[in-house]
């Protein structure tokens, strides 16, 4: 495959327009190569070789700002083999439904007219959960099953792989990698496997918290002997001696492209092994490419790390599944914040590719474009979700785009080929820091459309009044904190930041309806109280973050630790429908209820949620995720609740749907495992629903 770039484009990296009154950016560029324009044409902007420019309008001035730093890659457009088709009729072959993460199904047997008759078809109990009584680490059953070639596949929080009959839930085989359950992890999590076939060979591939990649024969569950060593690749090879105890594992499903799997990893929150995104051959397990999310000398973005702060820098990883444009051979990487999350005095600079959406050549890993969504992150505002590859209508023309939901409550929408924002983005000044040695970036990119879909600030008038006790607790805490607006750096006094560490949107991401151009996003409105404290001289870092509410809420959020209710006025969680053709919000509904408050006569408050949605041709949205343990179907046009049922525990997962391979009945399946740190309910249930 020929790799090349078009004429060198002297523009700033996307996401870093010239700040108004702020410093300019510095950027390196790849050496120019030439290619056949006929091959690269679809990747070229209309004016080849010119600086891409968008005009931003403000009240005081109009300014033309270069937006895109672009390396153009000649990509193979050869037809994919039959096993690489993204979405066969009635199946669910990818974590996000298709390789582009749309979470859309063309099935319509279950629809608006009959969904009220939906019944539980079967329940499978994996036996795998941890409530803290046996193992120190809690579990969360966040997996989305796959259904391919007549079999349903799922992974458990303990990284066991299970194959089931999709019509009955009968167990066909299981595989146990026997991870060390006595170790202390953040959570026992595995969000699911990937499926690959060449029409003859069929494989289930997934990773573990211990950093092992596993390839199984999809028919038998036995390890594929030609993959790595006895079906296992140890991702620690190459750095185990230097970092023998490094946290380096896999929690999200790999993404398949041709015979390549692109793997996301969980890494250290301090110095450690490279956080690079790595791709492996699905047959052999050999590494095919890696993309350095912390650029090395000579790479684009290296000069955004002052001095040698890039060395052994961790964080800046991709821990959620990536998306792939299979036709064009492009992969889209949602990169997270650099370590340490809340102090950046030891990493001055813009810190590319931290908090950036990066488009790379899926065959080689070479960068095509990037857009940094948060500069010099001090808030743990990772890009938490799989990007959605969408097609929208702009000025009467269809545009292939990519949408990225964020913890901050912003939704960014880019031209998929160029990285050019489809709605204006302004670099706006943000507060500075009073912490010695810290140097926040002076501006942050703010999209003008869609409007923010999560709470980004709070005042005394917005404290919770759902009960007198709730208001008393909220008032007590509020009097002790500084209510910082979004992008206020943590300081020496307790600061209440909205959105908090978990958003906003989080890993469940969004679903997209290609027939309407609407995007559906579930969000939480939950703040975090954070305070920086000085460390003794000689410590690893001079300042670290503490969370004053942690002793009350048991984790660092602005909430009542006894009830689990946030301490600001509802809604505490919502489902939002966004028209990506216009950038307008079509509807917004509270998602979830608190039974005690409903009994007292309050309207639905919404709840903290941690579950994804799917949208179907039957006119429906299916979603769990709420702490009330309900699984719901809503009208996709209006958000009206059409059906709900209680499951064993909060469904902190994304559902999926498929057609039975024999009976052709449509099923909807959700993992209802509860756990995490939002509920005391734990379960191991995988639940399927169908019409009677």
C-alpha cells in the first residue's frame, strides 16, 4: 500500500485555532510525499494544498481561523472479504452494532405498536459478579453481547467468554482465562468481545484486565493455537522488566478491520509503559502497527510537551473501543487525558494527543487528522465514548461525519475526511490557576452547536430541594466550596466542578438513526468536589487531588452518601435527542425515577445513569443504565415512554438486538449486573426480551 501526503498544509492543528489574544501554537509536520491524485482524491479538501479555514463570528469581531492539520493518506479501497462486512441482516457483529458505532438496527418486528407486549424470553446467569464480600474489587457487568453466524457471545466481568443459543439462552461453551481475582483493580469490567471470520475460520477475540489478548475458536471456545502462544498474546511483552507491576489491561472490545484488530488499553495514572494504540493481526497475534498518543521526537505534536515531559508519560491512552470507516480504511481514536489527571505542572504545553479525536489509516496507524477537544487537561475529561460515524445533511448535501460525545456535555461533529468541524467552534478564554508551577492552557474549544446537554455550572438557587434534608446537606457543602464554572482549574480550596469526573456523557456513548440524522445521548448531571493539596518535598508530584466528599459519598461526587441522590436540583439524568443535520435539540427527557420521590408527588427526576442506547427501524430506543433497575423502550420521535420492565439490577450496559437464526423472532438483550459504585445491587443476569 502506498502511503503519501498531499502538499504540506501550513495550518494549525484542529482544535487549536489562534486564541484571541492568546499564544500561537507550535506544530510539526510530516515530510511531504506525493501520490496519485486519483487515488487520494476523496481525502483532499476542495482547495488542494490550501490552508483550511473556517470563519468564526463573535460579537466583537470576525476572524478567519485555520482549523485542520492534515496528513493525507492513500488508503486501500479494495473490497473487503466477506467476513469483514459490518452489519449482516439481523445480526449484531460489533460492540457498536457496526464498525462505526452507530448502534442502529434495521429490525422492526418490535415496534411502536406492539412493544407494550414485550416479554422476557430467557435469562442466563453467568455466575460472575463481585460485591466486595469475597474479592476486594467490585464488578460491573458492562458487556454488550455479539450475535454472529447463529451464536450469541458475551464476556463477563471476570473475563470469561460464553457462547449461547440466541433463541433459548442455552449455554454452548465457556472459556475461563483465570485472571487473578484477588488483585485490586478499579473494577472487574469487560465490555465485550470482537468477532472475526474469513468465511471459514471464525474467532472470538477479546482482552483482559491483565493485558492478555485471547483468540478463541468461535465454534468450540478453544484457544486458537496459531494466535500468539496457545491462543494468547501477552501485551506486557517488551516492557515487563521495566514496569513489572504496571497496570496495563483491556476493558473494552477490540475493533475489527479486515484481518486487523485495533485494541484499546487501560494504563497507569503515573509514569509507565507507552499508552500507544496498538493493532494486531487477528490470525497470528503479531503487532501490525501502533499510534503514539504521546508523540516521540520528530512526530507531529511532540513539541506540545515542554522539556522532556513526554518521557514515560502515561495516561493519554484510548480505553474505549475505536470506530472504523471500513470503506475508506480510517480508524477514529478517542484519546483520554494525560497523567496525572489533575496536575499538569510537570507537563506544560498543549499535550497532544491528549483528549483528541484522532483519525488514522486503519491499515498502518498513520495519522490523517486530529482535533484536540481539551487542551492541557486538568479535569480528567477523557474522550470516554466510541465515536459515532454518521452521515448528515448540510446545505442539501450528504456529508460523512464523525460525532464525539464528551464528559463536558459538549457534542463535537466533524467532517470525517478532513476533521473540519461542521458547526462553528470558538476558542474561549478560561480561568487560570493559583497552584504554583501549574500553567493551564489559556483557551478551550467551545462548539456553538449543539448546545451543552449537561449541567456545566451551579448557583445557590440550584441546590437540591427535593427534601428538606437534601437541601440542608447541599447547603452545608455548598458553603464550603467554590462553584467553579467549567474549565476552572482545581485549586487549594475545595471546588465544585460541573460536570464531574464521570460526566456528562460517559463510555456508553450515543446511538444514531441514519434515517433521520438524530443522535441519542444519555447523560448524568453529577458534580465533583475536588481540592489540590501540597505533597512533601521529594514526592512524585508536588500537588495531588483530594476529594472532600469522598468520606461522605464514598466516592468523589456532589451527592448524598445515604440516599445516592445528587445535591443539586433535578434532572439528575436525561436522554437527549439531537438533530445532527441542524445541531438543534429535538427533545430532552428525564431518564429514570426515584421511587421515594415519586411517591411523595415529585415528577420524574432522572437518575445517574451508566448505560447505552440502541435505536431501531421499529421507531424505538432501548436503554437501561438508570439506578432504578428499569429497562425501557421509548418513542424515538418524541421520547415518550412506551414500555418498561424491572430487571435484576441496574443495567449498566448497552443493549443489542438481533433476529433469531431459526425462528426469525427479534430479540433485545441487556446485561443487568448493577455494581460499579452507584448501587448496592449486584447481579450476573443477561436478559433477553421478545414478543410472545
